[in-house]
């Protein structure tokens, strides 16, 4: 085989490997599939719609209220209500942009029981470690009671909450850290399932993708909405892409 043929074969093999890696990438709807009529971020409709387009998972955010109840919402303060400082009754009186009431975690999980998509639960960072521990305890207990443990993955920006999920959730439950300031080796030592970082972190440290895989860990990337970024990450072989545009990611996957 001459040099030209060797080069052509090598190029073809690399392209094939990149295509296979891309096809293995899974789609996670960020705050559910909300960017469509009738939906809203972290609503029951967004969860149902994420399931309807067969997303691997639907991401959502959880807070512990002042009376130690769990509610689903992204913002610390939403429509004038600060989740940590208000009671469940006050929080759930808030109306989402699609007209739904802000849901409790219990209500959200009751809807999830009817569906198949995985639950990617983000616990927001709270004011104290004690609050975060109470929240983790309540979440893990509720998941067990509702028989959703095997469909749930946990993510958080808090180091304390990350380690509490690893400590309290059933062994083998995927737990990911979001902040992006910890190396793959350190995440492995914590007991994380992998890295779940903003795509800019992996742009600066592309070798972390391979390092995670070499350590037997997964790579999730957020929040990726542009086709050029989606394609680059797929070619790098990331396992999950968290996005506000799940249909776009699915369309790009089909072309790979």
C-alpha cells in the first residue's frame, strides 16, 4: 500500500470513528423541552414534551423551601418569591409562563411516573450546607418512595451537595458536578459518574473528555444551542449534550 493510500485509509478511519462517537451522544432537554408553545421552563408540560420527543433525559431544578419542602424552579427568586425564604404554599402560588402553578417535586415526580425519560435533577446551591443536606435527604427518600431511583441522575454546582448525593443515594447512582473547576481525576476520587461542565470548559481543556473516558467516566456538556458547538462536541465523543434546542441536536445526530 503506497503512502497516498495509507493516508486516505487513515483519514477514512478517523472520520468513521468520529461518526460512531457522535451517534452515541445522547440528548438532555435543559429545564425540559420548554422552547415550544404551551410549555415553560421546569413545567410539567416541559417534562412531558421532552419525553414525547424521546430525549434521554429532562433536566430540572430543585429548591428546599423555608418549611423544608421541595419545589421545582430554576431561579433563586422567581416573580418576586425567593424559594429558600418562602413556604411551599407561597412558592406554588406562583404561576409559570404557560399558566401552570410552580410544581412541587412530588407533583413533578408523579408526572414523571407516567413517562420514560430519565430525570436529571439539579439541586441548586443553598445558603448553608445543612440546608443542602436536608434537601438531599428529602430528595433521595422521595425517589425511593416513588420507585424512581433507577431513572434519576443528580447534578449540582455545590461541592457539598455533590458529596452528599454520593453518600446518600443508592450505590451506582450517577452524580455529576457542574462548576468546572475540578479535574477528571479528582472527580473520580470523589465518586462522581463523570464531568458535567459548560462547553467553554471543554473548549479550554479538550483533553478532559478523553481523560474522563479513560477513567471510565461519562461527559455531559451544557448548555449547548449552536450547531457548530454541537458538532464539535459530538466529534469529540461527549456522552450527553444538555440543550435548549433538543430537536436541533437530534437533527444533527441523524446526519452523522
